[in-house]
């Protein structure tokens, strides 16, 4: 069984359309991941800022006085 030129063109066209469909789906998936990453980055920044506000202000180190008894 041999394929004619028309059959081959149809096969190539079908393969091309399937490839385009897969790539389009991958683009949509990547865009969705980018949105999630941006959301997570914002949440991490907010958490870091909140944790930074809870830290006490650094104070002067306590000096120790030694007596010679």
C-alpha cells in the first residue's frame, strides 16, 4: 500500500495541526504557572515584611563590669 502525494500532504497537515494544538496548550499552561509564581512571590514578600516588623530593634550590647574581689 503506497501513499499518494495528496495522502502525504493530508498526513503532514494533520500532524502540523496536532503540534500546534499541543504547543498552544503548553503556552496556556506556562502562562498559568507564571501567574501562580507571581502570586507566590507576592505572598512571600508580604510574609517577609511581616516577619521583619516583628523583630525587636537591635539594642546596645550589655556591658559587663568585672570587679576584682
